[in-house]
C-alpha cells in the first residue's frame, strides 16, 4: 500500500483503442436555454431573426425561435470530446453530411451519441490515424435534431507513439 493517492487523468481514446461500429453515448445531456441561443448567435454575428426575435419567430412556420443550428452542431461535437478525443487529437480534419432534420427549441435537452464509422492509419504521419465519427444529437423525445460525419486525426497510443519516435 502506498502513502500517496492514485491519480487518474481523464483522456480521450487513442487511435488503436477505437473500434469501427462502436457507439458511445455521451453524458450529461445539455438543456438549451434562450440565453445560450442568444449568446451564441450574437457572439458569432448571426443576426438571423429566427434565433433572436421571439415575436417575429412566433409568426413563422415553427411558431417560436429556433436554436441556432451551429450551436447544436458545436454542442454535439463538444459532448464527445471528454470521452473520445481529449488529449489524443492531433487535428479536426473536416465535416461532411451535416443535417438538421428537426428543429431544437429553447428548453429542449440535447443528448449525443457517436458512432465510429471508419478508421485508417495515416500514410503521411507515422504514429497517427484518421477516425471518421458520426455524431447524432437527439432531443428529449428521441427525435434526431442534428447529425454529421466528422474526420479527425488522432495519435496512436503513447506506447506506440514513443516507439515510432525512438
């Protein structure tokens, strides 16, 4: 027995720890407030009335303001960081197939899951690999409100990384 406490540092997964086909459910969910939506929308200089003007929005198709879709996208990706890429990512490579099939409203809770779609070792960067994620955001009713395909560059495990650099 030791006289010092065990230290556990949270991190994401390395390339070689990720399996194609696995699905990760991220916690906690995130209840979105009007303040979240207005802050994000104005910080990003998006003057869309659909996000900022409750009266105008009430007269439109959805009858109320919509949460900015870029906030929704950022939140579903952000929800995955602690579990998948914290400290193990080299770079975010890009997004494709971004969809918002249903709106997200103030007061809705956003739940996120990530499916591992593909992976391959980098041919030009030893000790690194490319992971393709499918991020899915659902509201509290289980409706998909956002989904995207994202590619990232991750380190292989520290042991393999050290071997490659020695």
